[in-house]
């Protein structure tokens, strides 16, 4: 069975367990990966809602980054980019292919 990536969830879709400075986020749907999310020692004083808000923010950022990568951005190693004189769009990151 192929597992699904974690997604933005509501409190009724996950079980949250605190463990030292991290939380274990276990989705009710067994097909979704269980995640260990490190938040630091303050996790002990956070509510489940606060933890889930932080988790969902992280998931949204990952989804946005994945969508951004799928828009024609080069995935070449920075040293190759520098060696071949290809344009850079940020330090250490190649410019989008569609802009060349």
C-alpha cells in the first residue's frame, strides 16, 4: 500500500501526542504518513490547536514549494550553474528556465 503525504488537517483528523520537544502527528486515515514534528520545549505548554496550526502552516509551505518547483525551475546543482555561467535568481539557486 502506497502511503499518502500529510495534508492540512483539522483536529478531528489527527491524534497529537507530545514527546519531549516534539509532537507525533498521527492521521486517523492510516494511509497518511505519521509525522514527528519538532517544536522545542515550548510544545509542552502549547494547546493541540496551536500545535496543529503550526503543523498546517508547515504543510502549506511545503505544498507551495512543491508547486513552485513544478513551474519550470531548474534543479541543477549550483556548482554546475556557476561553472557554466547560467543566470541566478537568488544566491545558490538557478533562475527559472522560462526566463532564459
